C-alpha cells in the first residue's frame, strides 16, 4: 500500500486520468473528491464488498439450480 500525506485542496493523480482531491478535513473525517472518466464505476469499499458477496451467493444458487436440472432431466 502506498501512503501519502495531502493537505486541504491538494490532489493525487492515479493512472493519468483519475484525480483524488482533499476537499474538507473535520476532526477524524476527510472529504475526498474524485474526478474520473464517466465509464468508471466508483463505490465505497463496504458497498463494493457487499455487492461482491451478493454476486458470489447468486452464482452459487444458479450453479445449484443447474445441477438440480441435470439430475431431474
């Protein structure tokens, strides 16, 4: 992991086309602005992890149904 220190209104560029800017600092909270191409989807990590888990469960259910169909056919 790369750890960087940034001050208010300072930015970091990733991949040449994604910019993270420190917008506000209040106590232990930092507000970050992200400028990126519209084709990129950006999620908070906890939401991304939840989506991934739901996708895994859905695939598992689909595979179980497909196996049942094979044996019942």
